[in-house]
């Protein structure tokens, strides 16, 4: 994956005849608050300069023609035949299906897309795909839906077609992202606050394990169910509505027997992570990056031991990061079972950190990990001036 907007425009021109409009739809990072967007927690994502470019035009033909440059595959079907398919096609068709369910008249369209986001790397290429299609169609068909409603539509598309019962974090970051700020998102009320990302002297470095263990989707849905079961028990015993109403992790202890170890551990992580993210937001506002970084390491421990969504490759990278004085925080990011770690690293230490960790990783797993130095950018938008996106 390494297409520029110009590559995407050219690929469109080779396949189709119209003059397309161009859009950029970003992937996301998440500084802290993992696996709590479907547990009424707070999360702290941001849109990044790794994403997908789309060239889209209406075609007067009542047909969807959509071309993925990377897979070199095309979907061609009538608007009345939208149904579940496999892989990337489900994200595109899932979005069309949601518009149709709202009785919004999607018109026939041609589309080509490609970009620079690693697929399956945990940077939410899926939300980027949903967001680009929904934003583009919203513009071209004049549906006038708000960004927030488009994010919610993308989430429903993901639930109904690929069947991943995701939270709202990825689609929200994709639509609502703002340059150089992180979003403190309250996932219960779907409201947010922007916090300036003032990290002069530091870089956000992602390291891609290059593994994606196949249980990711099924384990994800299972975690969600485990948390639902745990919450039911807590609701009865504590007269609360949500995990966020629990003020101290110790309040869970009396329910350990009834829950069983596994569900208890999941709930304990959720309660701790909600508290941790609130604290992290406070530290970020105070510009206490060192304190913030410590919480990131704690999140990783919880995801590994209590929530059990890590894997040996991710643990290796986080342990190696912890040993490096220039890294102030690191953890697995996203759903887990592979994908990327996120690291906050002192600028002058980045080069030596990377050369060491990438070669150690290669020795250990015989895999070439990749690293990305990411910048925080605006959410999905139309590209009006080509030169801004070389
Ligand atoms: C995936 C999901 C998100 C979120 C993260 C874990 O990226 O799509 O909704 O649950 O995992 O924090």
C-alpha cells in the first residue's frame, strides 16, 4: 500500500470516464482507553496521516463499480443487489446498505481507492474505508448527514456486514479528527472534547508486528459478550447503570465468585482503564507526558494479563520499549492479537530505538517489523488542492 492521491486519480481515469472528486479518509491512533469504547468508557483517539484516498463520481447507471488498487479487485453490481460479500467489499457495501436502510437514495457511482495505511495493522483501515465511502456518497448525493451521524452509520455498517461488534472509536476519530489534537471521546454519550497534542521534542512511533492472529474478530466479539455478562451481575449488586459508575476497582471483589475468574478479570480491566483514561486526560492537559507514559505501560499490562488480547510479538515490543530510556510510554494499540504498538519516544532517541528494536524483533521472530512516525491530521475531507498531498 503506497498510493498517492494522484495514483488513485489515475487509476480511476483508466477504469472510468467521469471526472472524479477526491477524498482523504484517515486511519487512527489511540493514545489510551482501549477496549472500553463498547463499555461506556472514555477513549483518546486521533486521525493520522496514514489513510485511504478515494476518487469517486456518480455514473448515471444505477450501478456500483468500486476498484481496490491494492487488491486489484473490482466490485460491479446493481444498486438493488447490495448484499454481504467478503473482505474489503463488505465495508463498501455495508455503508451503501446502511444508507439504503435509511431510505436515502444512493445513486450509481464509480470509485477507485488506495493509500498508505497498512491493512490489518490495527490502524483501522476498515473505518477509513467506511468513512471514505460514506463521506463521499454523502457529498455526491447531497444527503447532508452530519459527521457524527456518518460515524454512527459506519459503525452500524461494520456490525451488520463484516459482523464485528465494534465500538464507536474508530469511525468517530475518522470523521471528527482535528490536526494536532486528540479527541477525548465519551463513548456513552458520543460527545467529545479536543485536547491539543503538545508533545514538542517527542514523536509518536508505531511499530507494526506484521502479525494478525486470526482469532482477532471472534475474540473481540467474545470480549464484548463477557463484559455484558459481568455488567449484568454488577448492575444487580451495585445498582449502577454502567461500568463508569464504579469508582474503585475494589468494588468488584464481592462479585468475583459469581462472575468467575475470567469475567471478573475483564471487568476489572474495564473499570481500571476507564479510571486510567480520565487520569491520563488530566495529565495530558497538564502537559505531564512522563506521567501519561506510565499509564500507557499500565494499560498494556492490563490488556495482556486481565483482558488477554495481547500476543507474544506485541509483548516483546512493549518490553523492549520499556527498557529504552527514550521511550516514555508504550502499549499495544487497537483490538490486539497483532497489529501495532504505540510508543512515545524522545526525538533524539528515535533512530537508535528503532534500529535496536527492529533488529531484535527480527532475531526473535524472523519478521521484518515496520515503523511509522505518525502525524495527527484532520478527519475525512475532500482534497481540493492536490499539491497539499504529495
Ligand atoms: C477495534 C474496534 C474499536 C475498539 C478497539 C479497541 O479497533 O474497532 O471500536 O474497540 O478495537 O479499543
